[in-house]
């Protein structure tokens, strides 16, 4: 489990609050956890030798998990 402290602006806080109410959730934490599910993330390293075996294996793993 990972805990993250998020500093929301007033506008962002209102968005999360509306999402919470509309989806009948109990807390803003639940709302944010649901909102995160709408995003797809791709992580690619910048400073890595792309010819290294571990890099090639990580790309292969990444493709298999899709």
C-alpha cells in the first residue's frame, strides 16, 4: 500500500467533492482512487542504456502485461 499526500487547489477539491457525491462515495480518498482508474500510464526511463539486457526484458514484460 502506498500513501500519497495530495495538495489540491480549491477548484480541484471541488471537482473531487462533486465526483464523490455523484458516485455516492464516503470519502474523497475513495473518490480519488476511483478517478485514478480512468488513466493509463506508460513509464519509460530516460537515462538507461537501451542495449542492456535488463532494459530489453522490461520492455518485453511491459508488452506482455497489456
